[in-house]
C-alpha cells in the first residue's frame, strides 16, 4: 500500500469511528428512554430501536478501530 | 408537546450533530476538500446521503400530507419517479461528470454549449435553492411549533444556526457524513412510527376497510395510478410524462445537490455505485413517509391541513423516547436538505459565477473563503424568505412548482448535449431561455390550460418538449461543434464498460 492510500484509509476510518460514537451514544439514550414508557409494545419498540442503534454504532467503532490499528502497523 | 426525555433526545441530537459536523473541519484544507470532499468518499456514505437529502423534511411532512389528502399515488415520486432515473444517471451521466473533473452541472453545460448557458443554468439553480431554503425553514417551524411549542421565528433561527455552523466549517464531508447518521436515525425512527401506527389502526386490512368506507372522496386513496380527470395533482399522464420522463431525470441527473455528492467519490466505480445503492434504498422511502399519512386518515380524520398529519401521528402514537427519536429524525431530514442546498449553492456561486466573472486566477484559499462566506449569506436569505412558503397550500407542492419552471428545459439540453453531437451552443441557449419562459407562462396562466389543481407535472413535460424541439431546430440551423470540442462530452458506448481512476 502506498503512504497516501494508508493516510486516506486512516482518514476514512477516523470518520467512521466518529459516526459510530455518535450513533452508539444516541442508542444508549433511546434505550434509557424505555423506563418512561407505559405499555409493553412501547417498551419493546424503544428497546429494539435503542439496541439497533447501539449495534450499528458499536459495529462501526469496532471495525474502524481495527482498520486504524492495521493501517498504522502497515505505515510503520 | 414533548415529554422531558424527548426534549433531552432532541437537544442531544442537535448538539451532537453540531459537534460531529465541526469535527470534520480538520479535513478541509482546500476548495476541493470543501466542495468535493477531496474526492475520497465511499459509495455507501454517498448513497445514504443522496437518499436522506432527497427525502428530507419535505417528504416526511409534505408527502405524508399528500398521502392524507390524495392517497398512495404520491408514492410514485419515490418509485417510478426516482429509481429508473438514478440508474440512468449512474451508467450514462455520472461517468462524464466525474471523468471531466467537474464541480457543477452548469460547468458541463458550459463546456458542451457556452458560458451563457452555464451562467443562466447556474443562476437559475442558485435562485431555486435560495427559495427552497426558505421552504425548508418554514417546514421546520411548522413541526417545532406543533411538537415543542416554540415560536416559528425561534425555530427557524435555531435550525439555521446549527446547520450553518457545521456546513460553514466542514464543507461537503460534514454534509455527507452527518447525512449517514441522519439516514440511520431516520430509518429507525420512521420504521418505528410505521410499526406502531399499523398496530394502532389494527393492521393494514383494517385500515384499508376503514378508509374505503369513509366516503366518495376516499374512493381512489389506494389507487397508485390515478385517472386523467382526477382532482389530485397526480393523474397518470402527468406521472408518466411529467414525472417519469422529465422531472425524475432532471432531478437525479441535473440537480447540483444530488450529482455533487457523486463527484466526491474516491473513484468512478464508487461514483456509479453510490447512485445504484441510493436507488435501492430509495425503494423503502414510501413505506416510511406515505404510510403514516394514510394511517392518520383513520386516527385523525378531518384535519384541515394535511401537512399536520405527520406531526399529529408522532404526537399521539409514539411512546416517550421515540417521539424524541422521530422528531430528531425529522430534524435530521431537514438539516440534511438544508446543508445540501447551502453547500451546493456555495459551489455553484463560487465555481460558476465568482471564479469566471469576479476574480479569475486567485489562489485556492481565496475560493475556499468565498465558498464559506456564500454559505453564511445564503443562511440569511433562507431565513428571510421562509414566510413566502406559508402562502402555498402544501409545502411539497410549493417545491415542485418552483422546480417545474426550469427542470424540463435544463433536462432537455442535458439530454441532447450528451446524446446528440449535432446540438450547438445557440440551440442550447435558445432552448434554455425559451423553455424557462414558457414554463413560467404556463404556471401564471395555468387555469386556462389545465383542469387539475397543481399542474406542475404537466408544466415540466410541456416545457421539456418545447425546449427539446427548439434545441433541435436551432441546432440544425447553426454551426456545429468540431469533434475536438466534443471530446469527452458526448455519449460513447465505451463509457458503459470502462472505469477510470483519477
């Protein structure tokens, strides 16, 4: 891999990491909102929405950190 | 009104978006970074961004309102009115724009025809985007007013402040990457609303049965194809000729805010793939935006303003937490549409007006600064013009009306420019000017020509047809371009199979 390709890859992974953090935090907040619901169906809807956001955000963080680690090792 | 947790979610979302957008400031070092994201973005992010900036606030509020008033036929805008056009854009038009290293659609028109065509097209888009901004701000105010009880001017100004800041600093990278988050939030919030609304009305079959027995005005609510003499703005002739043939193509191929996203792709493959991926995602949109409007007919019958259908559904159906999420999703759509317009208009002004006419040959940092200042000026214009949109009965129709003035003529000259080598600069110029004039004329005297309430689909079709004929006629009478002048600007079958990496 060329140095500029590695830099572009790191930039891209850093962006994805930032997006992942945002989505993850938002998912936690939605999950927390479960305690304010009245009915079972509302409870479940909040839970599914929150867990989905956490899964997407967490997945993005995990993948982008792996890529950054790998690319930095390549660079060195 | 929102509960405490929903307020918290909305405020957290707004602050988070602001911080996330500002984070991208570090990636903006040149005008190419600001306007084209350094040509480094992946197809999936661009595809999501295209969809979310297209559906935005207008579809959430406007299409739900139209579905409430006229039924499922409004879904045509996202199916036949988007998918075929996006595929055509991906395989034929985007490769030429991308290979040419272009920043704007008018830049292509300038190379293919002449500078006058470029300037007229660019000024037209700038004017449209400025008015569009006002409509978007007004849409935000309507929803904020219903849900949070904020005064209209406060909500307009707070939206302008948040979006303006991150677009000003982060450029198109901030625009596209915040769109990715907005897309995810919108889809999750939207599907939650559809699921709970269906639960509330007792399932799809129950809803169909209830609406069908509500009276003769609901007889065609579930007909995707409306008869030609319908009172709704979506007769099948208008959908086929005006929407599918003209407006959809003009929007996906000739709209700066859509095409500019594809030009940020890291290579040509990603540029094409972004449009194709976007078209696949687009097929889900009617489920998100149309169904809540339909279900509001059962849950909230007799609303005087259809545009209130969605806010009322959010308020009455969703649980605490999801009201905030859904409102954040709406706000996300709105912010996405606004940031796209801001960045695209700044690009059009800087590249098509400022650079050729006001200051040629300045250094790159200067053009970067001009783009940023233009963003700020546009914010002020958008806020100031927002009350205009309150004079129109439906927010979505207002936008389509503005667009029908020039979508047809611009698409006619783009189409002939790519596919017909014989078309000349004078052909393009006359078609553009006469076509736009004709569309305005038809719109002003629409009662004399059309029987339906909002004939914007017909106006775009007839103005397209007239521009097409004028372009061909004038081109045949004037001097044609040489083969050298047309290099890389007209269709060749090689474009379908070869990818180029810059």
